[in-house]
C-alpha cells in the first residue's frame, strides 16, 4: 500500500502553522492523539501508582502500558524497560550504577559519532575511577564508523562500549552488532543510543546485540519521556540501584522519583501512532510497527534520494558524510555562509532546521566543520512532503 502522507499530516495539528518542519532531531511534531492522551491522563491519574484509590490504579495501569509499548517498539521485555524524564538523565543514572565496573585497569570504548548523552556520563565515570577511554573514529569523507577498528579497541580489559545506532547529524548507521559481538567475547556490555534511529528503522534488541538501548520519545513525536531497555531484565537486579526506594526491584532500581503518568500515557499513544502509519497494518502492535515502519522507509527512501540529488547539484553546498548505511538525516554547509546565517535565512522563509555547532558536537569538531561555522542539519519525518524538499532546495540555492 502506498504511504498516505496527507492522512498522516491531517493527524498533526501543528503542521497547520505555515512552517516546513525539517528539524525532527529537535523533536518531531506531536500528533493530536498524543496531546489528548496526556490531557486525559492528567485529569484521571494520581501522582503515585501506589495505593488502592481508583486514580492510583489508573496510574499503575498507565505505567504498565508504557513499559509494554516501549518493549514492543524495540522487541524487548516490559520487565526490562526503565522510564524517566529523558534518555540523557537515564544514561547518567546508568553510568553511575555501572561505575563500579569501570575502575583502574579496565577500559571503555566511546564513539565520535555519538551525541553527548551517550558520551559525557561515561567520561565522568572514567575520570572519577580511572578507567581507560578509547575512541572509535569516523572516516572523514563518508562519516562511516569502520567496524574493523573494534577488534583493536576492544580488549580483554574492556568492560563497556557506548555506541549510537544512527547519527542524528550525519545519518550514519554503524555496525552495532560487530561491536556487540566483540565486547561480549570479553565479558563486557554495550549500551546503544537508538534515539537517532527511531522511527526510521526497525530497532531490535536481539538483532543489534545491545545489552541496553536508550530512547527519547520526542524523536518520534511523543512527549518528553526517556527509556532504557535491558535485553536481559535480570541484569537490573545485579547492578547497584540508584532508586530512593531501598526495596526497589527490577526497572524501579534505576528510576529516581515518581513518574509523570500523563506523559507516560502520551508515550504509549505515540507508539500506537507509529504502528498506525500504514492503515493496512495488521496483527500485534509489534507486527503493526514493523509493517508501518517498512512502508514509511519506502516512502522516505525516495524522498531522501530527491533531497540528496538537490543538494549535490548545488556547487556551493558541501554534504557531510556519504555513508551507504544511514537514516534520512543529512548535514551540509554553504560555502562562505556560516550555518547560523543559513538557518536564519531558512527560518525567514518559514523552514525549520537544526543549525550551528550542535551544542559542541564531537563529530563536527572531529571533521573540522565547527571551525568553519558549523553545519545545518535536516531530517525527514513521517509528515515530510516532496514540496517541502523542493522548497528547501530552492532557498538554499538562493544563497549562492
């Protein structure tokens, strides 16, 4: 069945604001169903899932449903789903919990392709306890992260690898499984930031070989809620807890404070929205997700080819990265024009992008792009159209 982008756009009221939204890395636009779920849950749930009042029971049901929905999204077990305010917060708590594994004489491997959320917490722990940090580097021309280097970087003392499933700047999707298999050979763990991959790809815990996956619901049009998903839920009871509840078990051991139950209700609805992108999708939610994301991928593949063809025809534009394995995200520079000015020009034409140095991106630093004024990043979303791609290209061309 052909992807019905007009139907999808009709489900997202904010798209009526007259802007072209090519900045999903800053958070995709929110479907109306998600907003309604949050509003309804605010009125009906309590601030705690403990207790016998009907509102407490509603909160408990919302929490259980959210864990199940996230598990369906990545092919995991609801018992292994940790929920919190943001993936960066949860990764910081995870690093704190695993810090006892990262002392003197041990090592960890980080990637220049990763966002700070999956870098900074591990650097802090390594600095505090003396673990040796090694870096997986990117190919400058393609922004690929060559898998062969993991054989050298991961040794018998390596206890953890932190790696992205896809770059939110260059779109590059590294071979996570190669790193996972190697670190598992030496008894280590791999923590995968899948924020840049969802909802562009089928995220599967077992296929990636990830021990932990990190997600932010804003990346697919959900509320500001983060999640960690453990492939083996029993690991949660074998690592030190950070919870304020001394009797916490399972996922609760990495959850600090009470949940925002209204936002969790929106989280569940946002995943249901993804599962319904293809109206013909049938079966379980996981099966519907697989069908809908496959349909979306087919639509976005053609759209991204169009975007790349436009950019590559412009002599003043340099596209950053040409990895053959990628998600539909790309960054570019315009000769002689700083990224902020490019983004400002596009904003004047009501085209939203992500620009600048991306908060001190290690990738853009390594490529030397930040020294020349940064880059503009654009990405596709389930609601992006051919017309919007053509408008972007026309405005970028006008800068030449």
